C-alpha cells in the first residue's frame, strides 16, 4: 500500500489499536536497551540514601522515622521525574526522522504519540517497585494493607500519565532532546522541591508554605502517606485529582496541537 492509498479516516478503535502496537515497540526498546531505565532505577536509590541518611536525624530524629514519610513522598517525586522522559523520547523520534516513516504507514497519526505515552507506564512502574524495595531494605514498613498500596500505585501511574502531557508539549516545541530535558528539569525541580516531599510545609516561609500546601505534588504526597502510613486520604486525594484533571485539560490540547504542527 502506498502513501496515496492510505485511508483518509481511521476509526478511534483502529487508532487505539495502532497506539498500543507502538506502545509495545517502546517496551521492546526498553528490553533491548535496559540502560534507558537508569534514571528510574538509580535515582530512587540515590535519593533514598542521600536524604534518608543526611537529613533523617535533623528532620525526624532518626533515619528510620524519616523513611516513613520520605518513601511515599519520593514515590510522587520519582513518578513526576519519570514522566519527563516522554517528551525527550518523542523529540528524539521526530528529530531522527522516525515519524516520517510512521507517516508512510497505514496507521493513525496519533498512534506514535499514544504509543510513547502508554509505554512509559513501564517506567513509572519500575521506578515505584525499585523505590519500595530499596525503602523496605532500609527500614520502611507499610502501615496499612496491600489493597491501599495497590490503590497508591494506581494513583501514581495515573499521575504519571497526567504529568507526561506537560513533557509532550515541551517535547514538541523544542528543537533537540537536550533542550527538552533542560526545560523540563527547570519546570519540575521547583515543583517537587517546593512541596512537602522532604520537609513539612509549616517549616517554610509564608509565601512558599502557601504554595506548598496546595501544590499538586504536596497533595499527591499527602494522599500517598495516608494510603501507605494511615491518616487522612480523601481531602488530599480529591485535591490531587482536581489538579491532575486540570493539567490534562490544559496541556493535552496544547500537546496535541503542537504535535500536529510538528509532524505535519
């Protein structure tokens, strides 16, 4: 079938099928190049070691006590950081001409984008598993039940799928993968560190405390601590879901528009 013979319209079901096919391509790329998972395997361990041993005594009195609040917070931070790779991966495929080959295939235009987003769920899952295993070895213990843990993991996967649309938007605007990574670090670093992941919000200056208490990362962290350690869940969970819906409502159409312009 030539490019001229391609169907002008592809049903939503076929587009979704094409997207999952390309998502499997992304998973195969990870299997053949496992070093792509270096950031979601090494980074969680490094953050646990550095913050746990450096600040545990000063903030919580001991490393073991600090781990109980640090591990749920790092689950949020690492998921947010892992979502940045979606934009870098898409930008790499575009700049290397991979999308030109996709355009000559009888697949939906949106399939490469769907595939990249869905395949990155594997990265989020790996980051969470590595963090939980390393945290357990260091002394973290679940204080609720396995069902709550599964709900927390599902929440993190959903959060990654929401935050990744920011990375997709940036990835379609920048000219090089390096620029995408630089811009995303500049965006995500203040959002994650200006939260209650590492220290309580009430220890911050007034203006930063006001932001920290309502930021999406802080609300997700509060929900995760409630699910894994026990405590209030409904309030921070509803706030986090509202933020996630807002992020998708804003950045999904922006990302799709930038994507269509870039690959047109």
